């Protein structure tokens, strides 16, 4: 179980010259594989019933403040509704900055939609970019697309209280990854915290989510422990 497994399971990244439809399918496979690994990671630190499951229920729809929204990774119950969610986005092909602001706007709207309906919910952001996005500096552009994305998404990370601006995420992490290719280095990943800009490991990523959740929902800690002991899926 690892995010690297998700990258490897997605297979060969298409060449820039290949049709857009093939590139789209690659991006969809990567997002689906990442969602499965992230969900399993959160289940491993004490969130039973987090979706999606391997070969089972996938993304789940919730009625947000602005309308229905499908959530890539979710932890919920019938009494409280959405408690924890992870929104997964990626830009996998050049030019990496072309659709960045569109993704940014989508993320803000998604966070607002969910936080309006579930102000106490912990909403995580996860953004993936290939290693090439950190290698596209030019003489006139001294920061890479990856560095600009970290800076941009850091501006909507760090929501600490349920009364804080709804467009902010409780936590945002970026994954820089070396995709599977016929030429080049072997697959690899690096996780970077959007606020501190420091590299973190996968265990810290999931444990940080549990820490934020427990601080936001101290009354629910006992419930989580009981569910973990009982096991089962929703």
C-alpha cells in the first residue's frame, strides 16, 4: 500500500504527441488509483469505512451547500454526514500552467460547497504533478510550474476553525511523481506540504489528517475507536 503503487498501477504515461483522449484516460486512471491508496491509508490510521475500496464502492456523492458533489475519498456516517474528505486533482501534461487557475477555481468551489453544508468536516486537498513540472524553468520564468502550484495552493490551505473561510482546505499536499515511462528514471514520488513547502512522508500525511480530525471532533474520538475495534464497511 503506497502512493507509489498508484503511479505504477496507472502504467505508461502517454507521449505529448498522443491524442487527448488517451491522455485523459491516463489522468482518470491515476486519480482513481490515488483515491484507492489514500482511502486505504486513512483506514490504516483509524478511519473505518473510508471510501473507495479496492474493487468495491468508489466515490460518493453528498448534497453540498451549492448542490450535489461527488467526493473522491470520503469518511461519513448517517448521523453526521460528511466528516472527512480528500479532493484529488492533477495536471499531467505540458503546458502544466495552462489549466492551473481552472483547477484552483474548481478546488475553491468544491471546498465552499462542502464546508457550507458540513462546516465541521475536514477537507483535504491532494494535487499531483509529474516531475517534468519541476523542470520547466526558463530564462524568463525562474520558478517551475510545481513551485508556482505549491505557492498558489498554500493560499487555500490551513483552515483551523470551522468558522474560517470555507474556500480553504484544512490541509493541502502536493505529490511530485516520476511516472512510468520507457525512458527515464524509475517511478518515484515526493509529497510536499503546501504551507511549509517541506517534504513529508506518507505516514505523516495520514496521521496529520487524524490529528486535525480529532481536534475538530473531540466528541467523535471514542466513536472512531469503537468502529475501529468493530471493523466493517458502510
